[in-house]
C-alpha cells in the first residue's frame, strides 16, 4: 500500500504530465505542488512508485510518466470528477435543443461529445422498446416500384423500396389504411405479432401487394438499430503527435469496425455509471494505446444504449468522465421526454 505522500506525488505526476505532455521531474513537482518535502525525498518516493509499476522513465535522464497502472490508481482513488459548470450544462442543453428525431439526437451527441472532450466520440444507437408505430406509408414511385415508410413515436423514419405487383392507387390507399388501423400505437414487438396474422385478413385482391409490404414492414420492425455506432471527432487523434504508423493508424482502422466498437461500448458502458478502460485493459489490441470512457444512457430502469470517448491514455480523466456522464444523463432524459 502506498502512503498518502506517495499518492500525492503520483497525483501530481499524472496532473502535470497530462497538462504539459512532458515527463515530470522531482524538482518540477516540488516547485509546482505544495508537497512539503525536499526534491531528494520526492526522488526517493518516485523510485518506489517506479518499482511498484505506477510510473516509468521513458528514456535516460528524463522525468517520469504514468503507466496504465498509475492511471488506473489515479482514476480509482485520486481523481475527483469535476462537476460541470452552469455554463457548460447550459451549453449541452442548447446544443441538443431542437433535435428532430433519434438520428438527429445521435448526430448531435457525437458532435457534442467530440467537441467538449476533444477526443473521438462513439455513440450507439438507442433501442427504445417503448417506441410505438406512428405512421405507415406505401407510395408508388413509378410503374412497378414503390416505397414503404415506417415512422415511430420517437420520430425515427425507416424506409425501403419495394416492387409493386400490379397494384393501383386505390389498392395502395386501402392497404395503407388497413395497415395504419392495425398497427399505429403498437410497440415494435406487438406490431411484429400483429403483422404475422394480418395478411390472412386482407381481401384477395390486396394479398399480392400486401404480402410484399408486410414482409418489408417485418424487416423494418425487427431491424436492430443497436448494431449501429456513430463515430465523430476523428481529427482529435492528432494529439498522438508523430505516432501515426504505430498508434494512430491502428486506432483509425479499429474505429472503422462496428463490431469492435459495439464490443468496446458493451464492455465499458454497461451501466449508467461512468466506466474507464485504460490501455491494456481494452480487449482489442490496436486500442491498447488508448483509454475508453463510457456510460450507458438511460431513464429510470430503461437502459437504451451506450456512448463514450476514445483517446490517449494521457487525458484529463476527471473532466472527461464528468462530460461523458453529463451528456449521457441529458440524452437519456431528452429521449424519455421526446
């Protein structure tokens, strides 16, 4: 166990290294922090911290930098999450105000997280199990081609082109009316159950086009938006400096893999509490030079999905954790009220 003085020195090293991006020496620590001890004592304590694996010396005659283990101890015991100021909270509300639908909410959330953390933001599409069918449209685009549109109560719009089988405008109007009468107000799961029996209830002249439209609606209703992850703020990777081939390029390639991002968010953001994965704690090797700060966004007992940021292990953890937590809570409330 480390005593309070060594913990204070480790906190100071992490804080100074994140701020200056330069290895931290004992004299600088004494000058910048009120440690109450001499540089020699600080050097002795730094040697202990290094032996324990909390800090390391990147090259001879340099100061020390934190290791993944040092950052972990800092996050778990030494860092106080900074509450957002009133101005910052208002900025979040202003940025998100007026979002039109779920797609707009996700786009704004990604931009907001990337902007306020200066990291790469990743947001998983929500699964709103309480969303209901608001409108179904079946439109003729040109002879033989049509479009099926499904709108839910959150404003989410899904559409898919279809082949129209010799269906006239009157048939489309009647089919549209029957579909809306049967499905509007139902949740997706209830709509799927209703659609399974609806074809048999249609008159014979509507069944050919009805079978195509119902099959399309079943695909739209059962599509899982949670398999989609949106990424923003990739230019913020420039903070890795000149490490493009060894660090930035593998991270960029990893960020293109939706399955990797879903796994990352699933493991790091499984609850409404902020979770931090540092360096080698990440399960995917190309991201082991980064940290992931993630949280689920939810309202009450409804956990819809996760969001977070990916950035260098050398990051301002207290501010980043506060930002991710605040945005996740706001988005959860926004979706619940919408």
